[in-house]
């Protein structure tokens, strides 16, 4: 984390292939200190350390009280982000929170492709038949799926951009990156990278249109 709020690449990054709270990107993290599921707690701890450091120059400032309710605010922000990531309109705090819980519970139990899941269901209820008939269709089953499906169907969808009608999902997993880099390193072939950049920009533009 940076105090300015900017993001930065420290090297051993990876996107999760499937939701896994214990997933670790850094090859040197043998204890799981930076595991995916531990990041919210790490953020809260970092902020508390910053508050302690600032007490040296602002001993009377209510620095600690700022962090009160961090977990509640985080859960609300996660719910809002989950609703948007599914291409849905907010339905209210309670139903949005229930949708988020059902989403992450289903993803954890099913080991569904992370990007594939959000690609399949982006746009809500009208996308469910396509998801069931698609390459991940068999994974959409069981009690947790039925709970999630009901909550998705209870939300109004946002407009769905054309990028979500194509056959393949745009992802950025480590094996894809290595394939792109190998083509460049061995053959000076930049075509895979150029194609991936176009795909990423298309997805980004689509989210901007449906925001």
C-alpha cells in the first residue's frame, strides 16, 4: 500500500484462477502472510499502524476512531463491487449484501473459474441460460447455486455490452502471460500481446458504458 493511494507492481503478481482465500501470488510467501483472503485484514492493520505513526505529530487527533467500523464499511463496499461486477443494478443494502455472500460462497465451494463466472453471469437473469449451456454449465448446480440464482434474478440488470456476447472470456492468468512473453522472447512476435491489450481495453470500455 502507498500513502498516496496509488497502485504499483512489486513483481510476483498473479490473478486467481478460481476463488481461493488461501491463494498466494508471491513465490517467497511460504506462510501465507499475503494470501488473498488475508488482504482486507492486512489493509486494516496497515491503516492502524499509519494512525499510530501520525500520533507523533497529531496526538489529539481522533485517528483511531476513523477505523471504527472498518469491517462493516468493507463488507458494504464489497457488496457494491460484487453487484457491479455482475452487471446488476443495486437492489438495496440487505439484498446486495445477501448477493455478495451467496456469490463468494458459491465461488469458494464450486471452484468455478473466477473470470469465467463473472463473464457468464454479467447482466443477470437473462444470461443464466447461456451460462448453463456454456463450457462451465455443469458447475452451476447445487443448493448454493440455487440461492445465488434467486438473488441474481431479484436484481435488475444493467445493459450488456457486446464484449460479453463473444465466446471466450478475457483473463490474465500467469500461463497466458508466460505464453505471450515466450512469443516475444523467442520470436520477437508481439501479436499476442497486442491482441490481449485490445481485449482488455474492450472489456474496460464495456464496464465504463455499463457503470
